[in-house]
C-alpha cells in the first residue's frame, strides 16, 4: 500500500526511477523524497519523516537502510535519468523556442523556421509596407530617410559549408 502522505503528482514524477527499486523499498523512497523536498534546514531522514508526521513511525531503521543500501548507486541513477529524461526535455523545449519563437538579430529579426521555410521574402515585404505606411502618416518622425526593415537573411546555418575553391 502506498503511504498516503506522498502526493500523487510526486509519484508520477518519480515513476521513471521505480524500476531501480523493489516494491517494498519503493514506498520508502517516495516517502523520503517527499519529506526531503518539504523539510526545512538539514535534509536528514529524521527531518524528512518529521515534516510528514511520521517521526514516531515504527521501522525508522528501514528508512535509513534505503539510503545506505549497497545495491544501487544514487549518482549513477541520477546521471542516467538526468541525461535521459530531463536532458531530452530541456533540449526539445529549447529547440522549439529557438527555432519557432526567438527572433534572431542576425536573421533580420526572423526565426530560423521562417527563413528555412522560405517565408523571409513575405515577412520582409510586410514589414516594409508597415514602415511605408508609418512614414506616409508621420514623415516628421523619420529625420534622415524613409525607414527600412533589417536586412533579409539568405540562409540559416549552424555550421556553414566550407567555401573551398573547386579546381576547374
């Protein structure tokens, strides 16, 4: 039976780690993680159990054994899951933001997707029309010359191909 002090959402977040523990130990792991997240000050087994109202629970030694159990290495599991689960998620989220939402100054304030999928000409033309309308309505705001949008990019590259001269 799952201890009622562990929120369901925490159980879901911890599920990828469940395969590294036996069923009996898993229940104690969830209690310790929950208590550790909530405990103020030093994160000890006693503090984790105290914050959850389990300081008088029988079997305190079982919770201590979970931490000193010789069959698993917390660092190895953390590295495995951090690189696997969290790392993939962070890369996917950042890639989405970088390609779809972030307007790069080096790309004429367009996103890489807009340039890659051939939308740069239409966007540049729409920006020029907007600036032309602004100039026609208030030419006094533009002292030297009519405004123009940032230069259009011609390509999007992370590593551009080398420009080696080909022998003729």
